[in-house]
């Protein structure tokens, strides 16, 4: 059975678990990283030299790391023509949005995690959080424009493009209450929230925003 190494609330692990459940693929998840440790375990490093999460491992020993690559692989293997667009141009569009998300939305997530929870309280900075929010707002302006005429990021149905974007947008909406409104993003997020796999693997493991 396919294995996923990583704790269920890890930012990048969530993407893969949500994807697998949308695809209906059976898997075994192994608690790894964070409070479970193991990132520097030599055997794990032989599977993933970066020591990060998640890592996919198949029965024949094939391993894959980097969450975006794992999501693309799973969608191409189990949902070509649906979650993975079959047309080269349509697939390139979905790829583009996945890469755009990693470059432009992931930074606020790291800042929020550090300054809400990871750093000692004395080292947390509201100014740093506010700067991350200010930097993210124009990116959500762009996403909002893309969703003006599309129910999902890359068209009229869920694709691999929605997976990383959906995970980070859920955190953005719940962790930055003073953000400006992006109606199309919020409507898309509401559509995602109707999906059982999203409810199970994104909503259920998202920490509540810390009180100010």
C-alpha cells in the first residue's frame, strides 16, 4: 500500500492527504516530523535527503518528495483528464498556478506559523505579521480576479491547481480576520468547504487563530 510519511497537520502533508482522499486512493500514513521526530533519521534521509515532509513511498520502493511534485504525480497517475488536465496547455495552466502559489502565498504561512506559535512569545512580532499580510493582499487580488469567471482555480472543476491554493487560502481566511474582502476567493473557499475531503484534511486540522 502507498505510504505517506508525515504528521497530519503539517502544511505540506495536508495537501497530499487532501489530494489522496479526493482521488479515493488508499494509503497508510506514518506519523513523522514535528513532535514525532525522525526528520534526521538516516533511513528517512535515504528516502528524502532534505529531511522534510511529506514523502511518498510505493510498494516497489519508489519514493517522491516535494509536496507539489507529489500532488502532480498522484493526479497524473490516478486522475488524468480530470484532476490532472489532459491537454498540454490546460495542464500548463494548472502547473502555473501551483508554482505561483508556492512562490507568492507560502511566505505568509511561514510568518504566521512562526509568529503565532513557533517562536518564543518574546520574539513574536505583530509588525512582521502585518508586513506579511500587506505583501499577501495583492496576491489575493490576483487570485480573486482569476476566480471571477471560474468556479475553481483552473476552470470549472477541481484540479491539482486548487490543492495547494486551497490549503493556504483556508489559513489566510481563518488567521487574518482583518484582511480585506475578496468575494470570489471567499466563494471558492466556500465551495471547497463543501467537499468531505477538504473538511477532513484541511478544516479539521487547522488550528484556531490565536487570540489577540
